[in-house]
């Protein structure tokens, strides 16, 4: 079989040049921030930050979750950010030649939008969620009471009546 000639990357495409430049500049900023974080981090923290990609974001999310007054709202916000980021990144990646710029931009915008939409949905339904939780608790308490009464009824020693 004849060898196929090597294809050169098409560096002349304006979308690729601009996109690669934006990504390279953003990557340098992120790398500089990561190096600064690593200098101040303890040894165990440095190991985690170096070995697990995305660890700084996970640590930030965990700290925000621990400090949040409403944990349910924060969890909804985080889930919305993940789903929005994935959807925005997928839509950006589907743009063809502009995907180099559109995918990260779509993921960032989608993540922020997803967080805000999830928070709004949670805020709109928090009353319904609280009412449903109260109903479930009351229902479980009633079932437990009924079960306890049944167990007590069948475990009581029999009482004989004397007929005179």
C-alpha cells in the first residue's frame, strides 16, 4: 500500500488562529493562578491540586456548600451549573469551525445561566418542597404510631375475663 502524504494543520484558518490564541492566553492565566495557589498550599493540598484535574473548582464548590445557609439551594445551583455548562459546551462544539472559541464560551455562559435558572426554580418551589416534606414527615409519624399500636396489641399478655 502506498503511504498517505502527511497533512499539515491548516494554520491559515482565521478561526483557528484566533481561537488558539484566546485559549493559549486563558491557559497561561489559569496556569499562573494555579502556580500561585500551589506555593501557598500545604504539601497534601499540593499533591491533590497537581494530581486531580479540576480539584480547585471542586474545593471551591465544597467550601461554598459547607458555608451555604440553604444547602438545598446550593446543591440545586451546582447541579444547574453542571448541566448548563455541559449543554452550552455541546452547543458551542456544534458550531463547526468556530467551535474552538464557541465551546468554552458556551460552557461558561451555560454554566452561569444554569446556576441562575436552577436557583430560580428552587426559589419558586421551595414552599412546595417544604409542604411536601412536612406531609411526608406527618405521614411517616402516623404510620409509625399505627405500627407501634399493632405491635403493642399483639404483644400484650392476654387478659382473661371471669364470668361469675
